C-alpha cells in the first residue's frame, strides 16, 4: 500500500506533494501544535491581563530571560526566580504537553479515568492527578455573587471513605445499604443555590440535616444582601434568611405547591440536583474528600453548556491556568 502511495506521490507536483504530506501528518499526528500555541497565547493574555508579574512573589520588576523551545521565560529582579506562562499551573512540568488539549476535551465530555488513561496512553494515576490539579485550580477562582431571586435547597450523597481508613464506622462495600435509613450523619449534605441568571453555587455543608450556620458557612458570603431567597419550608432556611436579613419566600411542596405568585419556585435548583446525581453516577462513588471538586466541575459544565464544545474546552484550559496554583501530587495525597 505504502509503495503505491509513494509511486503516486512522485507523479504529483511539489505543491501537491506538500499538501499530501500535511494531510498525512494531520491523520498520523492529530495533536495540533498551532492550536496549543494559540491557547498558550490566550492563557498569557488572561493570566497577565494587568501586566507580567512574578508568579512567585507578585513583583512587576520582570525581564525576559530567553526561551525554552517556543516558551518565553522571565526573570524576577526581586526574588531572582524564573518562570514562564505555565509555571504554577496544573500542567507545569508536564511531560506530555501535546496531550493537554485532548485531556481537556475528555474532561468537558465527562470521561471516566480508565477511559482517559486508555485513550491518551497514560497511567491511570497520572489521569487522576491531572484531573484534581485542574479542578483545584478551577476552584481557586471566585464564585460569582448571586443576586435577585435565589433558589436554594440541599441534596444528599452517601459518605465515601474511598482511599482512606475507616475508623468511625464499619467498612462497607459499594451498593450495600446504609445502617441508618433516611437522612443521617452517614449522608453528606450539599447545598445548592442558583439565581435566575444561571449563577450557581454547590458546596458541601456538613452531614445529615444541615443547620442555618452550616448553610451560611457554605454559601452565605456569595449572596447579595438585597436578594430574595426562595426555598422549601424547612426551618433551617428560615433561620438562615433571618440570619442574613434576606427577604424569604417559601414553597410548600408537601401540599403540592409548585409555583407561588407566578414567579417563586425551586424548580431550577431541584432540576440541577437531578442532573448532578445522574452525571456523578458514572464515577461509581466519589470520595467525600474530593466531592467539592466534582461539584465545581459539574457546576462549570452547567454554566458553560450554552457554548460550543471547542469554546468550552478553551475556556476550561484558560480558566485552570488563570491563577497561580502550586499543587503537587504530594499535596493531593495529603488532602
């Protein structure tokens, strides 16, 4: 077959041979250096939008310090340390820069670790650490302030001590029922708040029935004081609204009340709960210590789901590199 291709190629003009070469190169080597270079430029513009500053000490006394491959290096005159556009990002020091874009594509699509490892031909532990370095970086970005009508409610996940020694209860296998039925201290409460502009917050708030103070610790600082809180009739949210001085409308779902006064409801946040649980089920049990990372991941996908797939990939890569985050494997192991 290759002999036939070679003979046919000799019959082509130089220009046609060049086009054939590029076509074969794109088929055999799908990673696109030009695309990566373009994204690196976007990362630089986003990360240093106010000017180049040292990622180690924050100084603006910076000078160029040569290049490594295609990447510009800088030297800080104050701390005398060097850095480049990707220093202190999830991909800093990576041996596989050509796989970044494909990894991000699989993150946006919600692939499981075994599938990522197989597709990219990397070890599953590498896929795991990349995932959580990226999610830790995304979590370092501030939540948008919720305003206007804000819906809030909690949902619950089973406690998972995956990867840790269980000391406070008997170990149990996956899919075995809990010792206690209903909401108990073996369930992790996740508080979700969402305004009508599709700004969303989803964070762990405690175990079992959450108190008003736990709700406040999780989402209180992200709620504009002039907002109106819309919840079910649970006492903890009534106390939370009073604690924050918020206007408060309650929906009595036990009496099959769905919408109040034509505008107040909690349907958006309950639908978010349903989509979250369906999405997270694919991972076959998320360790409780990493649950906030997965909540932030899903929240990010929900907020940007109106964008094209290519734009979502670009946004995730740029956002994960926007702030300086020195996160190593040892940090993740000790978390």
